């Protein structure tokens, strides 16, 4: 082995050691021996809802599933559907296609299909009259008004059927693999389904992408004309850390709840589908949230845009390339296990210019007890242009020499 090969291997070993040691260097120290003893114990099983068809607990920081059962089972989402209705409205507003002060007509179709004369929830806006979009949306979110959902869909897309196509397009963009929408309300319909996992990802996306729209979900009551209705999410009164997100109920779907809470910097999303009563869905979701906050913690291992490693690059105007992550790498782990996280890098043995900033170069993975719990692409943090003719020729020689 020549000197150049030896030096290169020493460099790669140093980079690997740096990546693996990153988590341990940042590990928090327990405040007291009692906390250390408690955190050293195994994580007990999650308090599984006994009557639910499907349920899941998800860490919003990274989308990691902490616990669940039948998480990908296709079930009726009932009025949790309206979370996607809110997401589409917020996305269309951001694109400038609709506005929060738009006057939205409560059409006769919306009033007859989802108004007071139906068996479902309604908002109470008067038929053939208009209201601001933001008020109509609050009527949909807080009161779970089916009439408001239909009127908003008609305003945004011309018809509820056309709006459902938008919903499905956004669902695909968000990576919801077991979801298809046929309406904006969640009323029982053919080919209208989702899963506990998909719904949790949707709730996470609304909180992350459109915090203002998400914030409507913590409003406890809303008044339209002479009618004041309360938010059906009982956890808003029971837990001050709960700030959303949506209830649902039909005879076919049972009692459903997507609940989210934030304690410190950690946000969790619990979804319970097909429960037995309004109170039971709240009890079950609360138990999952409490369990998750007690036994799991979130950490930011790497900042976006900051070097994770440096890689030798050949035939370039620079000799090395800085590698990092495009988005913060966040991971959830059982409390007390942070120092046991093991980041590893998978990068090409030989890297040749040119390379563009943002180009994927490899992958960083984080394992715990031999299982991968998070991963992210490693990307180039800089442009590296090709070297001149003689520089490329010189590197070609050394590449040949090292491979010989």
C-alpha cells in the first residue's frame, strides 16, 4: 500500500468515526440518578385502544411511527377528511388562486347536501348568502360543518367532484399510499377511504406547511348567526398541550379522532379510528399521547446545510467536497437511548467532478439496536467544477495508480 492510499484510508476512517460519534457527543446527561435508572428500563407496550379498528402514534418531527396497529388498513375517515379539505384550501391560497377574504356562496346544493336538514354536522350559514372564506372554513373546522365543506369545495374548484380530484392530487404529493377521496366532507361514499398512518401524516403536514390553517383546529367554539357550536375534540378541554386536530363520526366509520399535542419542542400525532364513543376516542388518544411523551424524545442530529463529512473529489477545481443534509435530520428514540444512536454514511468510493450543489451523493442512516430508525440523503453543499486539462490528467494518473 503506498503513502497516498494510506493517507486516504486514514481520512475516510476519521470521517466515519466523526459521523458515528456525533450522537454520543451530543448525548444529554440525566439530571438525577433516579431519572437515569428510569430511562434504563425497557419501554412498555403502548396503551392500545381495545375497540378501535386501527390506530397509530406518530412523531411529527420526522414522521416516525412510535406505535400502532392496522396502521395501513383502509378505513372510512369520516370528518377527518376535512383536514385534507383544509390542506387543499391553504395550498390553493398560497398559490394565489383563492383568498381568505373571498366571498363564498352557501349554495343550495351545499345547504341541501350538508346543511341542517341532513343527519350530519352543519355550520348554519344561510343558503344563497355569502360569507368570508376564512369564516366558512372555521365553520367547517370547528363545527365540522358539511355544508361549509361543500361550499368551500365549490368555490375553490367549481364543484365538489372537481375539488376531490385536487384532494387526491395533494394526497399523492404528500405520499399518502392508502388514501382516496370522493368528497370534501367525509360522508360515506364509494371509493372514499384512508388509513390511520396516512391521516397522521396528513395532520403532520398541515401543522408543518400551513400553521395558520392548522391553528383553526384549537378554536373551542364558533358562532354563525344565532348558533354557537363547540369543537367536538374533548381533549382541547382536558389537556392544555393539545392544539388539534379533528374528530369524525359516521355509523360506518365509528368514532374517530386525530389528536395532536406539543410539549416543549416535541409534537406527536395520535389517530384512533372506529372507536366506540366520543369519550372513548378522547381517552384512547390521550393515553397514546401521554405514553409517547413519557417514553420517547426527539433529537436533531444534523442541521440543514451544515457539513456532516468531507469527501475527496477527483478532477475538480477543489480537492474535497462538503457533504450535508438538505433538511434537518430528526430522529425519535426511547428516552435515555440517545447516546446509543449510531449514524453511518454510505458514500461512493470514488467521486469525480463536476458536482452540483444539492446533488445527492450518498445516504446517512441512524440505527438503534441494529435497526434503522432514520435516514436522509447526503447532498453536495457546494458546486465543484471540472479542473483544467492538466488537472484532470494528473488526477486520472493518480486514480489509475491507486486502483492498480
